[in-house]
C-alpha cells in the first residue's frame, strides 16, 4: 500500500493529542506515585495459574535473587515494510541466554497495515495483538472485535492466538476492560506503573491496581481471570516519568542513561518486568525527516547492555504471562518450551509468511479513485474496503483462498490448497535452542543448535516534556510528505 502523508500524520496527530491529554490529567502523575487507594487482594484465595494479586515481588513465592529479569519490546500501530525492517534490526540485538533471538509484541491497528507483513511477523515467532481498526481511544466494542476479525481473516492469525489489547493513546476505561473480558481476550497492557505500583502482571479478580487517579480502581474493574500487564515508566533525573517513545523526549545519549538506570533498578530490585514501548513510525527512514539512526542505535545499545547481564530474557507479553502463570526459578527458564526456538520444517512453499513466499502473496485492489486501497495478503481478498461497519467482506468471485481454521496454525496452513500440513504433534521442527553457559556473571550461549527435529511445541503515554519540538517535527513531516505526494 502507498505510504503517504495521510498515513504518517494520522499516526502523529493522535500521538500529539495523547500527549496534550496526558498533560491535562489523563496521563501518569509525576513523582512516581500512583498507589491504589482501595485495592485489596487475598493471596490465600487468589492463586496461580488462574488468579494473581498485584505484587512487587516475583510470582510463586520466588525470591528476587532467584527470579529472571524479563524485558518486553512492544510496538504500536500500522505494520509497514520500513517500520518492520527497523523492528527486525532492533530484535537482532536481543539474544536470550539459550541462544534464541528475543521476540516482541506488535499491537496492530488496521488502517494502513500490510497484512502479509503481519503474517510474516507472526510466522517468525512474534506476538500479534489488537489495537483497534481506526486507532480510536475509549474504543467501542466494534473497534476491538473488528480488528480481531481482520487479523484472523486477512493476516491468518488464529483467533485464539490474538490474546492481548492496548488502547490507542492508552486511553482506556473500566468499560474497555470489561468489554475485553467479555470478548475473550486474555490481557490488556494499557496501564502505567510508576515507582510504588511497579507490579508484576496480575489478574483483575480484585480490580485494577494501577492508574488509580483515573478513579476506577474499585468494583468497576473486577474481571476474574483477566490479566493486566502494566507498562513500566522510565524516570529521568528529575523523577519525571516517560513511557512511550522516550527517545522523543531528550538526546539519545541522555535517554540511554535513563533506560540503563531504570533497568538496573528493576534488575537489582524486585525483577519486575521492564519494557521498551515504541511507535515504529518515529524510527522509519523517511525523506525530509531527521535521520532516525541515532535513536535506533540508542535502543540497540540499551538492548546490548541488558543482554550482557545474567538471566535477562527478551519476551513477548504472552511468554511473560506463561511464566507468571507457572513461575520457575531463573535456572529453569531455559527449559520451558515457550522459551525455546523452533523453526517449522514445512516441506513445500506455501503462503504462510515464512521466507520465500512473496511470489504467492495476493495484491487485492479495492475501491476506486482517491479511496482506492491495495491489501496484500496470503488469504482471500476483501470485496470492499475494510470499515468499522464491514471489517470482513466476502471474497471476490474466483478467489478460492481461505484463512486457517482454528485447529491449524498459520505456519502449517496452505491457503491455496486449503490444506493443513500439520494435524498432530509429530510435525517437524528444527531446534535452534543452545545450551546455557553462565560466564563471568553473564548468560552466554555455548555450543551450536541442533539440526534435528522435535515434536510440535505448545504453542500513547508520556510524550515530550515540551510541546514545541514535537509540533516542529509534525509540521516538517506534514509538508515533506505532502510534497512527496505531489511528486508521484
């Protein structure tokens, strides 16, 4: 799909609006205080794996010294070529102790998204999550369910594998959380954690325990079995919290020092998960904008720093929850199936997002004139534009492709032959996991991975502290891309 000024401005204008809203009282307060005023959870009855109380200590009674340190990289909004290439570069610096590259979670909004790239992201072992169709805060139910439908039908992500949600602009309400529980989602990750509420992930059996200044840390948010993964704020030297895209708030070297200091606080403290939360659009190599390389290099430098520590694992939100639900000491993490890396051995080229399938991708031209859109997908084409009212439409005449059924995973589904190449636990995988060797206090992989096969494994926030730099960035971006559009 054509990347235009409309795309970038549609992402950055809402980001600016989110920033202003945060300054007007909808964002996290400064100073690191947001403790719940009415939260109470009886640990005697709230027990894993179904229930977990909000707590600063690791789950399962594991001491901080025996707990692993998890780092999550999450990305928001549309999935596009340039953005995804940058993301893959970031991930290349996230090596886990067992030799596996770290994985990340992409909260996908539907507008301007290339669906084949979403399939590719998932096929590479990363997580796909829901971020609404039109990127609207306090979304109505149709925005959430429609995004889920589109990801299943046109990106081929099994319905049961889209488990998470993040509210655009982090603008969620008690109604949003209840709707997610009713729609069968597993978790939300929209709440901010500061210093005194830097909890590990917890269930909402006894309500929300973060962002209590919003006024609904009470009966309104009691949703049994539904998880909240708080977003850990990064604090600068003045105790000002920074959440999404901290590289917009100061020079890269200064932000790097913030990240290192805050990571060390987690690592040397209660080992609560640490997150890096970004909008990849800020890091794309677009003409007319400042070179993003200093910001990208800052993030990879931080990942290199975190990777040099012992027992640090880069995980998706789903991997993090799998750990919390069944916690083990840090020496056992590498033995868990969800932390190992396996490459499916499919045996023939199919359009499933894995390398070599680009010639099989469909380009679906829908609409006409200024409203014309091209959707790239391995699966059936929509017969009309994707809208909130009609997120999924019947395939055009002659298009016989189909998305995977719920009982076949994306990587094993041939959408053209409409055949599942793996129907039991004997599917072939190449094991890429390496033995773990702790050397000089750092977890380093030793040896080489096996080439054998195994059975099928289980399978918005605080923006710049001053408005002027962001406005200047937005103005430059707008006029640059309007000029580009006028030249094509």
